[in-house]
């Protein structure tokens, strides 16, 4: 079994370190790590260091920390523009996309989104997506937690598409396949996933004008919570990430 990963605000220097707070409580009281077991500490931005438990306390671990390393930033980077969805479908999408390697997630207030993030409710929903990505990154042993951008309008998504190295809109009526789409060697790839009702004709026209290519994944029509995951998996194979 691979060593569990815990996130800290800043990586400690090599030597003795006390892991406490929420991460320490989870490590000591939930996972019940004990003397001699190994774990990883990460700062969520690519920095990571190995550590060995030397003592366990209630709610904390005493660690012997090794030298830190840094995972290189992925290139090309993978950004998913995820249409806001009702219920917990958005959170399920964020969780699974984080586990399969998304680099940036952009919540999108699409015209067919049943839910719209406004005011305090929007702030809480955004924070919930961020917490979901953080926990999923730990589960996946990722030293980099995906960046969660501010909620974007269709105009803002189009601007991101225009500056990307490649952009694709997942659409059930597309004739081109993502599996054969031309991929540049580096830069940002943007994948657009619509909400439950899909991407509207007007939105598709705006995105195409900005440079996006409509693509399909296969014959099946996927849910908003799984389409981005499947697309990321397909790209990860083509890019050699998997």
C-alpha cells in the first residue's frame, strides 16, 4: 500500500516535526498510524517530503521528516470548465476529476444550469468544491491540489478558450472524436462540460467562435458528473500521463 499523504501549509525542514490540527487528528485517530509507518507531507503546490512516524499522540504524530522534493508542473495542463449542476453532481465531478488528474477546474454558470451560485450560497458552494478537490487530492496521493477558479460566465469561458493551446466542447451531436483530435505539445487544454441540459446552441456558437472544437467521446451520452472524467482519462492516455 502506498504511503498516505497529508497536506500542510508549508513543508517542514528535515528533522523532527509534529503533525497536529485536522491532518494530525486524521492521521493519528482515524488512520491510526503508528511508530515506524511512513507517510508523505505535501503543500498542495507540488512540494512533497517523506516522513516516518516516531511517536503517536492523541490527535497528533511526531515525525522524522526527510528532504523535500518538487513535482514539476504538468505540461500540457488540463482545465475542465464544469457546468453547475443540481444536487451533489458537481461535487462528484470535482472529486473524480481530481482523482484522474485535472489541473484546473472552472465552475461555469451556464444558461441551462438549474443552480446558479449567487451571494453567500454561491460562496459556500464554491468552498465545498474546493474542499472536495483537496480531499480527493489526498486520496489520490497528489502533491498538487487542482486550482479552483472563480465562477465563470459564458463570456469568461470564451476568453479562456481564446487564450488556450487547445479547447474542446463535449457535445453529443459533434462529429469529431476527442480520441483523434489534434493535440499541441504544450500549453493549456480546455475541456467544456455542460450541465444536465447540455451546452445550448448559442453557447456552442460563442465557444466555436473563440476557437473551441466540438467533440464526442463515443456513442453514449454521459452525465455531467462523468463526462469530464471520461474526457480527462482519454487525454491522459494520449498524453502519456497514464
